[in-house]
């Protein structure tokens, strides 16, 4: 029995949102972006790219076993992770740029949560009907055969979409045709099955049930975006100075005693909103700037013979001008302002830097690690020897012979462990670890204080391309 003096509960159960179907330019734009992004995600692993007989022919591949990232003609090695870091920086700057110019436009059009939720709502509408039909089905107390059939059909379709989503993800990490056969025959690695299961269930839950709650509660972006927006940011807004006071449309009868605004309180903007807010209440954190309310309102305004744009993309700074009857500022003056120009400049500089670094990188590289235990050895003939572990990287599509040499001190010479020759073979698109000895001839007095700088060179015997690393020789005295 509850205590009458206890405070009221602040908990309110979530009411599912059933957005109404709408048509218009922004809805069409969302359809196009959804088709393009989903097409890229599902189809890219199946694109082939010929790199030669010893390399994978999948155009986009994250080869974790081989520690490579293949993107069409570009190949990223582990030590070149700065390319990935640069792309992430560009993605962040791009997000800052679009948010500064157009608010949460990423959230409304291209965010994976939005794209898959749109797809799930589309499937739900195909199976259960539009908003009113889905509302009736949801509030129907009786669990009859029709309700069970519709729910099972919808959930099955959602699970299949989730399965395709998880399957497409794992195809980016292995040869897609081979992995598909292994998955079907039960021969794939358990990690592949577990990854698919996790992504299937999360896609099913996030797109089918959580939906707007992910955007409102789980995603941190609504709370961060305010730092990148100002009064010139274009966001979806309601022209209350034109729409208020709102009132129902009267086709016949006397004119209202007070002037009535253009808003006829039809609730169309609310009924199409995927997060269930009323844009007429002003800017809200929940708004994802999808602009479906603009399409819905424009359609109603045309039907009742009133101007479009009661709900529209606008900047806060335009409000005073429009209230006073002055023309709004040109849209490009809102977009091209110091903040957005700065983001664009930084984004361009990072992009140009990555392209420049991509084109100047060598196809032959080496790293040198001196062996410090011991730092040097005095040989029986009186010569002094230092040991180095040299890693040679061959980025060509065929095996190459790499010649090693030293410079900087004419008394030093190099000896490759395991072979009397000065060259070693390195397999195509591989890294080869080679131990080498650098020797100072007899007559150098051993010293624990001096370190002689010198340079280790590697040369590709096929084309003469060279690379080097500077290091030091220990133990050589005067």
C-alpha cells in the first residue's frame, strides 16, 4: 500500500513514436542519402581490385592478420597510421563545419542511427501501415492472429536487416566471397559469428525499439553541438511571429474577433517528427534537423492557400529582421563566416597534407634498432663489432633484392648475418627482419665513451631506389 505522503514518481514510461509518412524535397533528399550510404556499406566489400598475384584483390580490406589496410590503390602499413589519424581529424573538422553552418544536419541525414532507423520505419510502414494504423495496432489490447502475424513479420524483417548489417561489417575484415562460404558452411572463425550476432542484435534494438532515445540519451553530440553553433547557424525553426496566434482553420462562418496567424494547429509537423517534438516550442536539444516538419508544413500551407516557409531553415539573427518586415540576410552570408571559413581552411590543409604525404612516400623503407646488450663486442682479431636489427619493408608487388651498406665513417663496413652477400631478398608487400653487424677494423682502441655517428643505407637492386637511417657505432676510440 503506497504512502499518501510520499512524493510523486517522476518516472514516465516511454511512449513509442510513430512518424507519419511525408513527401517533399527534404524527405526525398533523405531517401537519396539513405540509398547511397546503405549501398556503399553493403556493396563495397564485394568490389574487386587487382593488386597482383601476391596481394588480396578486395578493393577495401582491413587485413588485421597481415596488418594492412587496403583502399583501392592505397595501402596503409602499421607505421603509417598517421593517415588514419588524419582521416579521423578531417571527419571531425567536417562535422564541426557542417554543425556550425547547418546545425545537426549530420544527425538528421547521414548518422548511421538515423539511416537505419529510417529503414526500419519504412519496413514498419510497409507491413503495418501508416501512423494511424500503427497507433491503432499498438493500443489494441486484444492479441489476435492479425496482430501476432504483423509483429512477427516486422520483427523478422528487422532481424534480417540486422543480420545483413553484421554480415557486411565482417566482410570488411576478410575476403568477402571466401568468408561468406565459410559462414554458411560453419567453418568461419568464432569471432566472425560473435561479431555478427552482436551487430545484428544492436541494429535490431537501436533501429527498431530505442530509436530516438539513442539520439537523446545515449549520443553525446546534442550536448556538444552548442559549442559549434551561434546566432548565424541555419537550423530548422518556426516563424512564430507569422504563425501565432494559431487556431483551427474555419472554412465558413464569421471572421475571428482577433487576427489569426498562419498556423492552423494541424499537428502535421509533430506527427512526422521522428523524435516526437513540437518545433513550434522553439529550439530543442532533441531536434536532429531532419527538416521533415518543413515538408509537412509546406504541404499544409499550399492546401490552405498560405505562403510556404512557416517552418524553415533560418538563423536566429534573422528573427529581428523578419519581425520588422525587413528582408532576411542572404543564406551565403550565414554560411560563409569566420567560424566556417576557419573549419574549411583547417579541413583543406589536413587533406592536402595527407595527399602530399601519400604521393611522396617511398616504396622501400627501413628501421634500425641497435642491440644494446652488449653495446659492442671486441673480436679475437681486435676489431670492434656492433649489432643492429634492421627491418626492411618492400611495398612492391613482387620480390626484390635489397642491398645494405654504410656511410659516414670510411673505416666501418657491414656484414649481413646468415649470408656472405651484401643483399637480402624481401618478399612482395612484406617486412623482413634482418640482423646485421657493423665492424670497425683492428687498430681502433675500445672506448665506452665515444659514439660514432654513421648511416645505414638500403638500395633496391631493381630500380636503384634508396632509403637510409642514421644511427651510432659504439666502442670505437681514437
